[in-house]
């Protein structure tokens, strides 16, 4: 998902029980990030520096997560470069 400059996405809330739309809203998305998943209303995002954060699209709050330890193959790859 790559929004245009100042783009707003038109989204709908949907009930899987009634199989109907519950409402419509517009959401301003962040640019220059990759959306990787979601949980309990928070989106998991990764920026260009591979820093992982949680983003709440309604409150626009961002919670940076601690860095992940490098995997063994990444360490080997960096040594070879």
C-alpha cells in the first residue's frame, strides 16, 4: 500500500456477523513506511531504516519497538561484504 502525497484512503467498517457495512471513514496514512500487519487496532509498520513501530491510525500515535537482534545469517552476510 503506497499512498499518494496527502492521500486519504476511503475505508469501511464491516461486520462479519451481519455481513453489512457499519460505517465509512477516511484515514490519512503514513508515507515512506511498509505496513506489515495489524493487531487490536494497531498497524505494524517498518520504515526505511528497518525500525519497527506500532501505529494507531485513529489517534495517530506511534510506539517505537525495541530493535530486533540480527539473525545469524545477517551477521555472516555483513562480514562477507
